[in-house]
């Protein structure tokens, strides 16, 4: 009788046991690898959100103060009191209230110590900040930028147009105020305002300035120590753009309250010569960016870092950013040798024009909880920015 070949029961049980151990070890290793990958991915996403938001902020901080007076930009006011809206969350036109009502001019950096919403982890109001600088991106097909030439030459002279071959250009634009609307028309040989994504559009801010010397450019009407105005200026909100006519209009009722405000100072009348006459001296137009950063906590489970241009719709530039804190190094005006007060979280009104460095700290968490612990990973990122438009001072008195 032939003997049958095969495994005994004991052999089968031993094989199953060994196989089970191998599978268990393999699955455990694989599970640990999956969890490790998940943790790395969550931390990487958190870091990426922090870097994305910080990159935007650093870019804007570096340009802050460029092309505007050190004393700030004049805003409509009456008797040293103003009511200009401050950008904030929500639909365009809503805000955190007004800027400081004692200001007659906006400084390059407008701090907002704990003015933002309180998130689940911040404990107190988050910080916000508004940055102001002149724009240099509007360059037309001829290589001319918006404020390269004045809108017009009131005294005449020169040759009409701004062609490259013209050694003595004489722009032939105009500024006409009728009732509560001011129309600015640009000479198309000097600047074409419709230039794709960088062209002028409703909601832009335009700074008109000339040599009609009146008042001062200080932050408050009494703070003449920091006045550096050599002329007069006024800020306006673009209500509409006429591409065919190469013109823009400033009409009353804008959300900032800049156009036809009825204020006695900082308006279109003060840049006329004489004031209120409807006649303008040679005047230059500059587009100004007002960039505001704040935390939007409208969805408490996913707070976001928002970047708002003027009063246009805010855009998220950092996901799940739970807190933002800002500190500033401030030059002590008049100190000799020069001294700096470091790490000020809530600068005084008089200190704002002397901010030289900004410390930015963002706090973020992972977008999803870690599956093992059911908790979120958290991280923060910090940097310091030396503000190019404000950082010069003479160390050699």
C-alpha cells in the first residue's frame, strides 16, 4: 500500500502561527508607516500654510511706505476729526469701524493691536495691520507708468504728447469737478490706464498731489514735528473707469468716505488753486495700495489669514491660521545717538511714522486631526522685516 504525502496537523498549525506572526509584524510596520506618513503630511501642510501667508505679508511689508510722504496721506477731515472706514472681514464695504478719528493723514503702517477676532486658541483678540504703499505695476505698452508724467501741465510749454522722441513732453489730460463728481482724464500718449490685470479699476485708490502748499502732512493736525509736505495731496476712491475715454471718476458715496465727503480739509478743494476755485495746478496721479491682513474666524473650525486690497473682497492666503501677532521696532525720533525701542506690540500714535522693523508671528494647526490621537498638530512661524520705505535714518548726527 502506497504511503500518502502531506503535512501533519501540528505542522499546519505551526505554519499558520508563523505566517500569522509575519503578517502581524508586516501589518504593524505598514500601519506605523501609514501613521508616520500621515503625521508628516499634516505637519507639512501646516508649514506650507504658514509659509504661504508669511510670504504674502513679507512682500507687502517690504514695500510699505514706498512713494508716499513720511507724514502720511491726507484724508478728509473737519477740525482735525475724520471718519475713514477701516477694512475688515465680510462683504466689501464692511469694516472693523473707522481709523483713528483724530488722524488727518494715514501713516504707512496702521497697527491693529488685538483688534481682530478671538479664535478658539488665541485667548484674546488677534492682531491686524494695514499697510500703504504706492503701486508701480501699471505700465502700458509704451513703457510709461501712471505717475511718470503729470496729468497735465497747467503753465503750458513743451510739446504735446509723451512720445519717446519728445524731449519736452507736455501731457494734455484734465481734472474736472462738477458737483459731487470729479473726472480725471489721462493723455493716452502718456499713459493708457487699461492695461489688462494691472489696469485701473473701480475700487482702486488714487493719490492726487501737486505744489498747492497748504496744511501739513502730519498724522494729526497738531503733530507738525513730523510734517514733511512740500505740496498738497488728497486720496480718492475710483468709482468708475471709462476705458474708451481713458478716464476715471470719483463720485460721492464711496465706502471709504473719501469722495465728496463734505469735510473742510483733505478734499478735492484743497488741491485746487486757489482752494475751491475748480482750477488745478500741475497735478500727478499715483495709485496707492492699502493692504490689510487679519484673521477671519467666521468659520471657527477653520480660521483663515485674509489679505484685503482696499475694500475689495478679502482673499484667504493662509488656511487654518489660528492667531497672528505683530511687534515693531521703533526709532526714537530725535535721539542722538540713534536709539530704537524694540518689540512694541501696540505703538502709540506718535510712534507710527517711526516704525522701522516688523516682527510677524503666525500660529497654525493641521487641517485635519491626527487619526491616532484625534488631536491637531500645531506650529508657528516667525520672521522680521526691515521696512525699506521707512528704514532710513542718519546714524551720523
